[in-house]
C-alpha cells in the first residue's frame, strides 16, 4: 500500500511552484496559499513523486489528466471564491481542483462521469480533511438540479457549447468559468448570470483541455 509523506522537500517545491505562478500572473493570494498548502503529489501515482510540482499536466487514467497548476490557479482566480459559497465542479478527475476550492472554504459539489475515477475517489486520502467536498457520479451536462442554485460553476473540460442546464442552476450574479470550443485549444470564458437570465461573457486566454463528454461511463 502506498505511503503518503509530505516532507520539507515537497513543501519547498510547492513554494517554488507558487513563485512561478506569481511570475506567470496569478495574483489572488487565497489561490496561491491554497496551492502552497495542498500536497499535489498525493493526487498522482508515486512514480510522479519527483516531478509532481512541475507546472504541467499528468495522466491519471481513463484518458483523463490532472490539470497543469497554472490552469488550476487561473480558473480558480477567475471564480473569485468566497468562503461558504456553493460551487459546482464538472469533472472531478484527480480531486486536486476540488481540494483547492475546499481549502479556500467553498462547499464543493463535484461530478465525475468516469465510474472508475469516481470509485477511486471514494478512498481519496484527504477526504476526512475536506468534508466540504461532496462527490457525485453523473453526467456533467445535467449538473445537480437537486442541490441548485450554485454561487459558482467550474467546468474542467473542453465544452463544445455552454450547457443550458448548468446556466439554469447558476444563481443570479453567479459566475461560470468554462473552456469552450472543440479542437486543440479552447477560449476560457467567465459568464455572469444577469437578473434577466442572460449571460454577460468575458473572454480570457486560450487553454487545452480534454473534451467534456455527455452521459456516464460505467
């Protein structure tokens, strides 16, 4: 069984990662503090231990990846998380992004469509430390209407379009951060739900994500 150790070397590597993220333009101190606190190597196979704090994505199985730390920080910064906000995350993956949100004090509702990843996450090593993360197996395009409305919604996969059911589940004044477009690069959008129900759209940098797929993969 894998032994989990978070030592001075790991903490030093996280400090270096935070320094790099600052240099790349991340300014939200709460986001940077959360990244410095969370042992990213816990979310990867032990084979990646020595390179877990490099600013790049790694495979986690089922054709999915743990996102590049810069991407995680960038999306989280756009969300402007405040303590106790209800956040819906589409695409649990490794749970790293959800843990960053939880460390910042959000109440996280995260959906994974890959049954194997969902089952693995039941044994998530930091689960007891973050009871504010709730895990669901389901179709991200459907969201979680039972738990709506949400203050913020985060999509961690390339959406071919803005899912209308997720828009319905977003509070008025709430943000949705979503990478949109098919192909090799996606536009990062922040959508604000207006009192009329319309969306105010802000476009940011381009990123590359695995595609957001419908249905459940059991």
